[in-house]
C-alpha cells in the first residue's frame, strides 16, 4: 500500500507588537501560537509616543511566537482532493 498523503509540516513565526519592556511581561501570543521568548521578550524594536507637536521613538520589547501547521499535500504521483493515484 503506497502512501497517498504526504502532509508538509510548516512553522509559522510572528512577533508581537512593540511595547515598553516593563509592559511586555504580560503580552500573550495570538490564539494557537506558542511564545518562544521569555520574560520581557527581545528588545529589538521601537515604539512611538505621540505628543501634541512631535513623536518620540523609544526602545521597546516584543515576543516571538510560533505555530506548527500541517499543510495537506499528496505524495508524488498522486493528485486531487483525495490524492488519487495514476
């Protein structure tokens, strides 16, 4: 029995919004994503504070999140929604 279905595992990565590092402890990843950074996250971004006449750019933190996703795919020599053979 040849395998018809050869699903591909994909890793989807994303970063949360940049916020002041002290506030980032509470930041959660979107539903279905796993947080892969700890504590206040990674301080590799800037966030903006707007005042009446100008905008301040300040260093901030964000978290990295990932999600494992299986993409249905047919094995070589098979096709269609049911992965039928030749």
